[in-house]
C-alpha cells in the first residue's frame, strides 16, 4: 500500500447545521465552499476547499461534538482571524506552545474543537 497524502478531513455536525456551518467556516474563517457530488448531496453537510485539501462537514444523527480530536487550519493572518472570531462572540483560547507556530483554539458553532495556527516567521 502506498500512501500519497491526506485528501480531506470530516468533522461531524448535527442535522440541520449547514447554515451555522457556513456562517462559521465560510463567513468568519474565510473558507471557500465547494459543491458536493450529486450522489452525496442527499446526506446533507457541506464541503470546503482548504488549500490543496478539503474540509467536509458531515451530518451525524447522533451528533456529539469532538472536544479533543480536531483539525488544525493554517492561516495567513492569525491575529486578524482571532479578532474577527472574538468580535462575533466566539471564545478563543491558547494551549501549550508549539515550536515555530503561533496558535489558538476555538469551538465551531456545534462545540467541535478547531485549532488555527500560523508559522511564527509569517507574522503580519
């Protein structure tokens, strides 16, 4: 078996969570929504482009937020994103330092833990 690279990460959302998912990941975080294949649309959820990878929000009927497992999204301007999230009422917090990165955590509208980070050398 040959592994090439990660294609996408899926995080769960509750049934009917698409509007809140768009408001957070598209409108606040700035990800670009991409169209799901026609044969998968009936399942609900949303897909976003994330650099050369994808972030999928998938509907889970027995939804429980992920409090430990999380995606880490590298951004161009960590400070501006944190200010935008905070101004929208999203709580952010820091954890142990990660060498060569500045980072913080937030919860999406469903309580899933999301990490945002930026290489320290790229500070604006």
